[in-house]
C-alpha cells in the first residue's frame, strides 16, 4: 500500500506513521473526490505538537512574520489556541506568500 501526502509518496515505512496519519491517508484515498471535512476526531494537541516538531526550524517566517523559534517560545499556549479555533470552526489559514524564483 502506497501512502501519499499531496502528490508525493511518503518515503517512511508504515511503522513510522501514527495510527491517526494512516487513518487520515486511508480516508483521503477512499474519498478522493470529496473534501476531508470530518478530521476533527483525528486532530489533537499531540498531533499538532508532532507536526510542529517536523517543520523546518530554519525556514523563513510566514506572512504573519512569525518564525519557528518565535512560535516555539509559547508553543503550548499557541497549540491550545490553534486547536480551539480549529475545533470551533473559527480558524482560517493565513494567506500564502508566493515568491517566484526565475
């Protein structure tokens, strides 16, 4: 079974994926033409913390001008706010800054 994230196959083994990640991938694979609107049971503080630790620590700040290190200073507070906003439906992803490199 090949799992994908976006259009890219995941290179890790099934053992390196959490049960939640496997369930989300399976749901996305089964319902390819439908938006994933029922992810609430899978998203929790533990998953958000795990995802945060996987981010590139040296990446450029986002459009909100917040770097990985800035966010990490009060990570537990930020994660709780993010999770609350996600669960109550008030979360809106920030705009994406796109830079074209010639």
